[in-house]
C-alpha cells in the first residue's frame, strides 16, 4: 500500500476474528459503537471517537448494534506520532469534523476527497506545534528531524518484495540519501546499505522461524533465489 493511504466507509457487526496488518489503520466512529481488542487491551470507539492501530498490532472488533466508521489504511509514517497513547479514543475535533465531511464526500463520489483526504486527515490529527523561526543550516542549535527507526523498519518490511534503495528509505523520512546515510551510521552504527541488508535478512529470518518455506520467503523478501537466501542466512 502506498502512502498516504486509502479511505473507505465500513459497517461493522459480528466479530470476524483476530487479525493484523502491516500498515496503520485509522478508525473514526460515525454511528453506533465499535468494541475493539488490540494486543489484548480493550477499546471502545463510540460515535465521534476514533483510534489509530499501529502496524503489526493484533486486533479484533465487534459491533453488536452495528457501527459505521470512516477507515483509513495508510503506510504514512506520520501516523506514528498519533499512536501513543493509542488507547485514547478521542481524535482532535478538527479530525472528526473532517471525517464527517470525507464520509459524505465518499458517498457522493467526489474524487478529491479520496485523493487528498488521507493527507488532510493526518494533518488534522497531528498535535499542533507553535510557530517558530526556521532554523538556519549554520545554526548549531538547529533541531534535526527525528527518525522513527521502528516505524521505518515496519514500512521497509512491506517493501522487500521489490528493489529498495537508500533513496527510497531516505524519502520516507524526508532526508536526502546522503543525510540518511550519515544518520544511519551515527544512530545505527552501520552504513545505509548495510542497514538495508540487515533489515531484509532479519525479516527473512523471522518468516523462516514461522515455518514459511524457503522459496516463499525468498520471493517475499526479494532474494533472487532460495539458494541466495540460504547462503545469506549461513553467512550471518
């Protein structure tokens, strides 16, 4: 799934069983009440409430009286700033107002709502920050953009089936390839390409530990053949 994501209206009823996915899922209650269990913790999304489910979180839902929600499925790493504490089912008022508009626009088939709605919803949900002067590159006190490494790993885990470059990774954290390479060496203790290889191999090892066949693991993680994956696992 590509950022910023896709919007839909969904009606919930009986529980379909627990599941998880590799992207963020944002739920905003439009009608009824949705009962959730996320990684063993209960959460209620009433009309006017909402929550952000992080990638990999196992969750189950049920709405005995029925529930209608606006749902955003997104891989945009900006949502990592909205998942703590994820149990707080109270989206900012602007986000809920926007959600109601987007729901109406989706029903009317307005294409701009589907195209721009995901990014606008993230902007409305993010905590507001006070205006400040733009720091100069020469300013030793200029603050750097923080890299959310766990969220970046979660995003990368969805991309291993295709060629992935340092530039692709850097773009996700709004840095140039050279800036990302420097930060990777500084904060992760290894070069950018070495970090990419280690993350791909770690994901492959995780899939193998779950019993997935070598050929399928190689396909999902972008190794050119099962033997190439086996060799990489042996070298590590």
